[in-house]
């Protein structure tokens, strides 16, 4: 229920503003109602003279009264009914973007956080080149709810799968409207920025972006229903991760309820990973005056670790219900009008966590959202603390390796089918070398160059790999070598073989002193001259 201590203090056009604790909220007649399963919804609307605006589910509706001054009293009356689970106004609230920007024109060389080799207390970064030897997010879709997107940006356009204006979903998007706000453009570049040598690069540059643009007409004040609508739009797409770099400090029951559904029950019960930035006001979110989206138990609440020391960044919000910390200072990304900038704050931290969640899904798409969230938290090799509260610091490489280690054969098959068209790394041929065990008697032919398969003990990095050799005449190739995560490089141990004649697919199982091959219950056919497509048998 809504307390009578909320007093009206101003009126602005068709919106009445109230003071709710420390938060300013507005109402315009909209009410969010969750009915009980057997409620006679039409009769309830008739009793209160309400108009149905939208159904977010069978039981969660947005309705409207023409008596704006009675929005609170009608909400309270609905709340008291036995056939209503909850009801509250579709509050119009101030929404804070959670980033600090510094415009300039950087390139990848300025992306310090993608180049470091270690993750340690004075270097909270990860080496993207090692991650890109495994995955670049192929086959994954990630959603963002934010203020706008430069859909023509040279580092974004090819990776934008869909974008929609939540205020006018059926209208053809106005490109200028989508370009005038840059916060969403910056978050998008962190996640899906294309690897094209034109700017920086996203952490999941082969993933696809679904973007939901919220309304900017009221400046920072937005309706709760707009965000629910954003989640509903993204829930109808292929996204497995939804990134949110905004917050209100005053989450309402309807939004929390819908986020819980998205996190736990959507995607046929698998759930979606919902990530929220915790904010940049140095607040202790455990105080009773704050009830932030990032504190919802079903989401991943993200804060920012300092770039140089084992502590949270000075601006980071914190609290016992925040789950994870990662980098978020001086992050290079895209900006509106085909430009670039750096950005700091928990906003980019949330985008980074969302990117890594996408990479985890790319190597093991069968995982439930709850499992992905646990993997991200378990990836940490150290914590940072503030006021006796500890926050694991994300280690992206560890998270990906954990996800791969959890795969069984069925998971491998599903992952291959998740993004079925993959590049051919090269052709494989058997050759009997006298100085090696039989399991290493293989030659890779790639770009008319010949490479010999080398065991882990033969390589300085203790990984299975290849060494270039002179051409061997008369070899008959029997297999295509495929990186199962979609990369065209052979600098990886994650391979499958495709029999050129039978189309059978074999997983190369790399063990300490041998390599075994297990047949998968999928097939592959030549798709183009340099790709194959996988399918069920």
C-alpha cells in the first residue's frame, strides 16, 4: 500500500508529483496491477472505471484512470482486494545513468583493460587476446535498455540485430532520435564493438545487439511501465543477457516482479542473466532509504574496482546485496555521431559483466542463468572489501574456462548447433611420423602451408598446437578442422573434426598423454568454400 505521508507538492501538465521518502515521484493516472489467477479482470476494471493499456502477462496489466488526482487512492483500493496480488501507480521516477564520460578520440591502444596479462590487485584487467583465442561471443545475443543508439556507427552497425523505441514501438525509428543520446551508444560499444581496426573493440565483438530505447521526452523522469515494456520487448527476442546501466534507488514491486520472472523463468525456464550497475554516488545501499534495482536478488548487481589498488573505486555504490566488482575506469568505447570516447563508472562495469556473461553463453549455451551468475562470481581470484563487505572481482578468462569445463558431450553438440555455421580452419591429413606417438601423426594444411600437430609437452606453453613444416607431397586430406567456438584461428585447443566423406563430426578430447576422438550426434556439410554448417542427424 501507499502511505498517506506521500504529499503532493507540485503539478506539471498532466503529471502530479509527490514526495515519497527521499524520492520525488510522479503519477499520471497509470496503475500497474497484478491480478490473482482467477480474477475477473474485466469486472474489476468496470468497478473502478479503468482503461486497459497493456498486458505484460496474463496477470500483470497496465491500466489507467482519467481521474489523475485519485491515482493513489484507486491503487490502494485495488491493493486491498482479495483478487489483486498488488497494485501501485505507474510511477514516473528520476532515472540516473551510471557513467562518467570524458570525450576524446582513442583507439584500441588506449584500451588498457583489454591488454594486461594478469588480474591482480593493482591490475584488475584481463588479456583479451587470450580470450579471443577461445571465443568472441559467436552466436550470442545481448540486450540493452538505455537512452539511445547511434545505429549508423561504424563500430556498431553490423552487430545491431534489432532496436525499438519503447515510447512508439510500431513506428519506424528516427535515426536522429536514436543518435542524439550517447549513453546507450557507449554501453553498446563496450559489448559488441566490431573488431575492424577503426576504433576500439567490444568484449564480445561477434555477438548481436538488441536495443530497447526508453523515452527521453521527460528528461530524467521515466515511467516504471516503460522499463517493464523494455524487458518484455527483449524477452521476445533471442537475448540471453540484458544489460542495464541505470537505476532509480526506489524499485517498485511490479518492476521487481517482472525482473524476477525474466531472470528465473523466461527462456523456457532457463532464465536470462539480468545485470544492473549499482551507481556512482558512493552510497551504502544497505541504508533503508535505498531500494535499488541492482539489489534485487535475482539480478547481478555490479560495482567498480579501482584501477590501481585493491579497493572499490571512489565513486562506487556498495552494499551487502551487490554481487560482483569489475573494472570501470577509463573504458574506451563508441560515442554518438561516429565518434569515440572514454567512460567511467558502474555503467561500463555492468556492460563488461554483461559481455563476459555473453562469452560464457557462447561456449556453453545450455547453462541456466543462475549457473552463469555463479560462474562469474566463482571466477574471481581475489575480493575487494569496503566496510567489511567483500566483492569478488570478475576474471573473464577463468569464467570462460569454468563454463567449458562444465560441458558434457550433449552440451558440446548444443553449442555447435547454437551457432551452426563455422569457419574451416584447415584440412587434416594423417601422416606416419617415426618420432611421435600415433595420436600425433596429423598434418594441418592451411592457406597452402603445412603444420605438424604437436603435443603439450612439445610446446613451451604446455598446450596442444601446431608447428610449421615443409610441404609434404601426396597427402590425402580426410577431415576439416573446425574451432568449435567459431574462430578461424588454430591457436586453440577446442577443435572438432569433420569427415569430408561421411559428414561425421568428432570431438577432439585432449588429455595429458593422448588425444582421443569422440563421435558427436550431429553432422556437418560444406556451406561455402571456407565454412561448414552443422545440423542434427
